[in-house]
C-alpha cells in the first residue's frame, strides 16, 4: 500500500525565492505528494504571498492546501479568503488558531481553531477537506494534557477531517497521543509532521520557541559534532529516517514533511524509506 505524503512550504519573500520554490516543488513532485501546503503568517501577514503561492501550485497541476489562521481576523476577512479559495478551485485547507503577532492584545473574532473550523463548515459546507493541528507533546499553552485533548476533540467535532502533528523526535509521544485520541472515540487520521534536520543550531532555536522536545541523547550527539556540518546532516538524516520507519511500522497514515523550502533532505529520507526511485 502506498504511503501518503504531503509537504509544507512557506511563501517566498522575493522573486529569487519564488524561483527557488518552483524548482524545489518540481523536484519534490517526483514523490507524488497528496498535497503541498503553504503557511500563513501571524495575523495574516503573508496573506497575499500565501494566496499567490497556492494559486501557482494549483495552476501547475498539484493539489494545494493553504494554511488559514484566525487569530486577529474577523469573520468578514475569513469569509473573503474562503471565497477566493473556492474561486481558485482549492479543495483543502489547514485550519489553525495561529500565533498572536508581536504586541497584539486581542485574538480577533475567533479565539480557537475549533471556531474557525466551525465557521468554514457553516460558510462552505463540505467544500473543503479540513486539516487541523495536533500536538503529541501537548500545546505549549495548554493547561494540561487533558485540556489539550479536549481542544483537539472540539476541532474534530466542529468538522475537521484529519490532523497533522507538530514535529517531534519522540516516537512514544506520538503513539501515546494517538492512543489518547482513540480513547475519546475519535478515528480521525493523525499524520505525523516530520522535520528534516540540516542545522542543529536552527533546530534548537525553533524547538525552544515552539515547544518541540529534542531528546537529550540527540542534543548531546549533535553538540558533540561542533561545527562539523556534514556530520550533523548525516546524523540528522539517520535519526529522522529511523523515526519515519518506526512511524510507518506502527501504522501512521502518512508523513507530512516540513520542507523549509528545501528539496534534498526530504528526497533523501524518502529514498531511504523506499518511497522514491
């Protein structure tokens, strides 16, 4: 049975970045991903660039899934974005609460992703396949694991079709989260988010900011390589490939790669997994 893959991009900030992303997209297309998703900046700060990137991906013949965050947004603004995506033929949306922009004091008319999912369904019916976020190591702002599971359940009950997780390197965290979701009576597909590792310093900064744990044994091994970028990349490929192997063996419904607009790491991991020639 074919492993379902999907790949995330962020909208480029320049013409040079757009050219690079086109090349990256075409390289990754050999994996035949189910969709390419495109992120959406805090408070809608990349709205136009996200929309332009999504339209270009769709025009090239691939399925595009724009992220849509509701923090700081009004119902009218979200309604307008949904109408644009319907007109562009988009069939899938990644619905998120999003992070508050720096200095923002209010979340806007939507407080939670579940409210955004509910609104999308009310406005567009079953037009969109709606993906939502899941947090195997719990959302950093959740009061407790129980509260985080309840929030996830609300998103599903509001109409989410499936979920993509925050990236992680602890297999047990994912397996435990899926078990807890199943105990709630939910059969929602939960696709693990995979973050290839090219630079340990960048990964450490990003992980500290978003609450994703780098296991101590990994952190110490990376630190032992110092500035040896080749050794860091090689070890990162080994670690992430092994994680993917374990996830697929455990029954994960697919893999979602956070590409960081780079083709080579995702392609190499998939080659090692036997998912490409």
